[in-house]
């Protein structure tokens, strides 16, 4: 239970239900508070606008109700602007039915949006509610843009919503020399700047404007109150169909370009905004995608293989029974899928991790070891060096008839696995039951939009983690465009990529998916630094025209 608030079970039961008004922050899912995650986990009903729902939905339980807030009718479709249902009515209806409701809003409930009116409606109806603060847009976005609102000397900070600001508000802010944080839209920034100049602010006062704040779509422009309209025009930012998108503008000396060059930590990530194709199964891609996000990238997972049970399950069934009856001294897992296959067979027989008692367990690498630990089994052997079959053999002890009462190893594997491990174990004196635990087949083609992005240069990079991912991706989706950076996990994978006509730009220094992601991030950092040294704008690979062939890089 969080010390900042009661657990869901601590709330008294009310016939009228309960409402939690929750701040979802500016857009980065990582900015949700611990209390927000707790409240979402206990919600019966989740009421949120479409742009907020994606941030909070993953923390809600599987059976949560999420009433549709967008109203699709002829009028709204023709106007191109979605109409939203009255959130207060949705909240009240669910709460009066005795449901536990979470009302999620962007930013903070007390500073962003109109949550106060919904709170008053609950209070008038006698419905108990709580407020879980969030990171306000006007605070979180400047922080991600590298624009501090105060320094050691302190400053007056004013928050203005340009949509509702009165003439008196503009006059007061214009007469101040403090920092002004304005919530507005992209196409209304110049008008807000004009209001401040008319009210007394100097035209050369620094100004930063950030759209898509705290997300990988973030973009920040630096100008002054007097030049912002020209900056937008010269940069062809406006006019634009996206002119209505919300932005945060910061007016004051702390938003100067000199400071942003040093403090823009988020947009300076090595792969900021890169769209990276991860051709693996979702289970395998999860940790890799998280690592890519930490570098500022936007991972797009495309399964290239599907895992299916073996055509003849009898061999697997005999081997699992042999585990229980003491047939094996060791069991070696060479993939997360092998762990999953054995676990499913255990569950089918009503067994659990205790069946591994007395059996030594080996895992080919950290991800496989993590899957075993999640199953309740701590591996006895994980390679100390290279995470591969060869690395596992480096540390595997030879069979010793004095110390090893049983000379047999159970090896559950894919139907297309190589013979490296089997041959090596036999050479060490072990008998091996090489059992097909699962089959790998080529996955179905991805959606047409994804296929077009792959072939048309819509992706900035693609990570190939095996030769089969190269063959299968090209087979189901086509060859990546020439502008796409190709990163391969090892020489064999790189050779397969080159055989398919691909230029390999990045080669992992070790056969590890995490080292591969690191190598790609290093490539992105060097590319960014080279552009800055040359005085060129920092662009993503998909934004450049095909040029000279680039050399493969290793780190």
C-alpha cells in the first residue's frame, strides 16, 4: 500500500459507488504516480478521452469497462472534429450504479481541463470521491523541453490558459517580467505573443513553444515574442491541418536558446523519435522495446515467426514424465519459448516448479533465466560469457561418473534448432534427449500500412536478431528501404541480410539483443553529433534522401 493514500480495499462500501479523479500527466506513461496505478488497478469503470486512454488503460484490470467518449455522427465527421460525450454524465451514471469509477484527465485534475465541475456534481449527489494529482501539462512539458521555470534567484511564474484569458489577465502578465507559461494551440501562439507585446512585454523576450510534450512526437521551437510568427512561416509549421494541437509556450529569459542547447535532455536522446522495427514475437520483444524507448525511439513490433505445438506431442510428454521420475541430471533451456512450452505441459499435468527438485537447470542467457525465475525456478547455470549455445558449453561441466549419478540431459528445443549444443554435450560425455518442444512457422504478413512503411522508408531502423528474422521479414513484408538503418546481432545474421540485398550499418559487438540496441543507440548518437558539428539540422534516417552507402559500424 502506498503511504500517500489508502488502498482500494480501505474505502468504505457506498451504494452510490466511488469516483477517483486522476491526473494522467502530459503524455509520457512513465509520469503516472504510484497512487494512480493503484487506483486504476481497482477500477470497475474507466472514463477517459481517447488521447488519455492509451496512457492509463494498461494499468487497469482486464474486465474494466471503458465507455466510448467519442461520438461519431454526420456533423462531427464532416467537420473533422470529434464530439465528446459529457464525461460528467458517464461518471455519475456509473457511480450511482455502485461502481468504482476512475475519471482520468490529461495533466492534473486541478490545473488542466474542467474536472472541478465534475467533482462538484459528485459532491452535490453525495457520491464520495478522491483526487489523485498528476504532473500538470504546464509543468511537465517545459521540464521535458529543457526549459526551467525558475532558477536560484527565483522568479514570478504565471500560468495562463489563452482560450479563457481576459484582457485584464493579459495586462497583468504583460506588465510582469516573470516567467509566463501559456497553454494554447499551435495556430494561436502568435496571437498570444501579440497580446503580451501589446500589454507591455518587449518583442525580443525569448519564447519557446513545445508541441507533443513528453512524448516522442515532442518538438520545440525557440524564438522571441516578435519573431515567432515568422519562425513558423519560414519553417512551414503553419498553416497546417495540425494547427489545433495543444502546445505549451514559455515566455521569459529561462527559455532562451543558449540554455535549451544545454538542458534539452529529452529531445537529445540518441534515437529521439526514431521509428524502429522489432521483428520478433511480442513476448521476446518486450524488454528490447523498453530499452529502445529509453533511447527515445518508438518501437514497432512485427512478429516474423509464430510458435506452435509439435506435430507429435508424445516425445515431449515422455520427457516431462521423465523429469518427475528422475530420468535426468540436467535440463537445458535455450529460449524463452522452450520455458513456456515446458511450463504449459507442467500445467497440463497439474505440476509446478517443485517438480524440478533435484534436477540441475541451465539457461542459455539472461532472458531465458528471467523466464525460469518467473516460473519459480532459479537456474544453476547461465553462461558467464557469450549468451549462446557455444557460451553455455564453455561453462558446462563434463560428465563425471563419480559425482553425476545420471548421465542424461533433457533438451527441449525448437524444431529448427542447430545441433551445436547437442554435439557439444555429447563430446562432454553426456547422453542427450533432444526433444522438439515447439515448432516455429512463418508468421502472417503484417497490415498493409506496415508493409508499405517497411518498403517505402517509413522506418528509421530495423533490428535483426537472427538469420530467420531476416528471411521471414523479407518473406512476409518485403525488403526494408535503403534509407532504413539495418542493425544485426552477429556476423551470421549480417551475412544473411547482405544476401538479401541489405546494407548492414550496425553490428552488435556481442550476440545479445541488449548489446544490439546499445550499438544502434551509439550509431544514432554519432549521427546526431556529426550533424550538429556540420551545422546541419538533426533529422531521422527516414527524413533524409538516399545517399552514399554507409559503412557498417561496430561498438
